[in-house]
C-alpha cells in the first residue's frame, strides 16, 4: 500500500524539476516534487544566469531548439512575474564578444548573414553585428583590437530569482506538493513508485528523474534491474566555480564574453563572473585557486573589475550526459520513468522547453494529442543510452 498517491513524481528541485512540475500542474495533473535538500540546492542555485545562444552558423535542429527556447523564455517569465508580483532579474541584454585577431573578425563577419537567416523570429529577428570598435573603456584595448561582435539574442536572468519565481508559481497552483528535505531513496520504474528516505512510499503513474548529476548513478543502477548488458556511465559531473563582485556596472550592459569568461551585471546589484570547467576536482563544492585565476582573467578582460570586493564565491556540479546533449524523455526500458537532465552549461535557457516536451510526452495533454515541442533526436534518452 502506498502512503501517498499522485499522477506524477518529480525527483529534484532544480531548474529542470521545477519546470517539469509546472508543466504537469498546467496540464491539470497532480504532481509531487521531492527534493533531497532545498529548492536550488544543486547546480541551479548558482549566480551566473547567462542565456547564451549558439553561434548562428552551421545551423541544425539542436541550435533551432535552443533558439526557440531562448525566444520563448521571456514570455514564460513575464507571465509568472505578472501573476506573482515577483521579479526574476531577466533582461535581454545582448552580448559583446571582443575580437582580438583578424581571423576572428573574418569569421564573425560571415556569421552576420547566418544570423539574418537563422535568427529570425516572427516579423523580426535578432542581429549579430560586427562593430569596428567596442564601447569606449569597457575592455582592455588589445582584446578589442579588431572590434567586437554585438549579439542581440543573448539574455541573462538571476538563477535564484527564477527558482523563487517558479516555486511561488507552483505553490499557487492546485494539485502541487513540494517536499523538501525528502530524498528519493529508491525508484520502482516499472510501477512508477518511489520510496523516500524516511520510508514513505509515493505511488504515481509516472516519475520524472531530474536529480542533476545524481540522476546518472540512479540511471546506471536501473540498467541492471532491466537485465541489460552493462553500459558505460550515463553521464558525468563537471565542476564549475563562479563569483559575484561588488562593482558598479550598468545592469543594462550586455554580457561580456571572451574565451570562457563571462562578466554579467545583474539588476539586483553585483557583477557575476564565471566559470571554471573542471573534470578533475577533489571537493565539488569548495572554491580555490582556479577561481582566483578566473577572476584575474576577468580583470585582464575588463579592467574596471580590478580590486572589486568579492561578495560571494560559489561552486557546483553541472550534469553532462554521455551524449553531451541534454537527456530527456522516457527511459527505453521503463516507459513510466522519464529522464530530464544533462543540461550541462545551457540548462537555464532550455529547461522550460525540455520539461514541456517530457510532460507532453507523458500526458498527451496538447490538442489532439499532438506534441507541440519535438526534441532533437540526439536529446532523446535512447540515443544517449545506446552509446
Ligand atoms: C559555476 C556554474 C555556472 C553555470 N552557469 C550557467 C549559466 O550561466 N547558464 C546556464 O544555463 N547554466 C549554467 N550552469 C549550468 C546549470 O547550472 C546546470 O546545468 C543546471 O542548474 C542543472 O539543473 P538541474 O535541475 O538538472 O540540476 P540541479 O540544479 O543540480 O538539481 C538537481 C536537484 O536534485 C536534488 N536531488 C539529487 N538527488 C536527489 C534524490 N535522490 N532525491 C531528491 N532530490 C534529489 C538535488 O538536491 C538538486 O537540488 C552553470 C553551472 C555551474 C556549476
């Protein structure tokens, strides 16, 4: 006998799990979201919030999926803000990418035409311009020796602000239960049942596994249950460190991006600097010299950051699925178990669309049962788990 009954259990209260719960609630089904610690305890509780498009050249279905997601996110956020009175710190700031070398300028110039074709939306679109000179005094002169790209599609959001907005929205919807401090200990993927750490069992028609990096060992453990031959690990974690500085930059400033370094002015004050990318690390959640090196690199790029007090240092683990793309959809061996992880470095811009595809696939709640959101084949679970 189950202690609780619901239509859907979502495991994990990060950006993926919250969007999944929201789409389920919109479809009118009962949903329990079980989070081991607290909402935002994982990678989603960070401080960077870049919503960065792929480059507009070499277009493919993955780039189109991300583009559609980035374009639609603002409407999603504004709708929830209007309903709750909260603010998620979203702004389509665009992005400036310095061009230090002539060949980079050549490449960027070719991409202008690609953006005109591929970054169209409705009657308009988003430009990818090549500037002869970056705004005065922003970058070190040598990094903008050949101008800068100005991309008008990129945006930023406060990660914690968006989590808070999603949570508040969910709390106002019928049929939603959020359980914090409730780790899922076991999943029975055949029955769609989970058992929580305190022994309470929750019976549901379906389970969405959105536990970030912790999803992978759970997925790997289930392969044995299905009698499947041993597979390689379904994913890995990549550590990232970031910081927030007290420095007076205009919050309307574009994201400044060069060679893996992001400088993002946020509305709530403070400038976020990200991020390291570490496959080998001793402690997932501590910050160290690699963050100091990143901050030094950021100062070289943007001299006005020099000497700014550090408000916060933060580290987390990004989920990277084996196929490197996001992993979403029903598990090939267990149709009641749905995977929603592997967003790696771009989760915040696409989670709403990934989660919508997963929930639509479960409940077929769209008109005529036709899915509005179709996942690129390489995102689907079977393409990852076949590797
Ligand atoms: C330094 C850094 C900078 C980043 N910058 C950006 C950026 O600018 N833009 C961007 O889009 N992305 C960025 N990312 C990546 C992004 O943060 C992640 O891809 C995203 O947060 C992953 O979300 P998630 O919901 O899949 O996982 P998580 O946020 O990790 O959520 C998983 C949740 O599941 C819970 N959980 C785990 N096991 C269980 C269990 N057994 N039972 C119940 N709950 C469980 C965890 O406590 C956690 O809260 C960055 C990441 C890092 C580390």
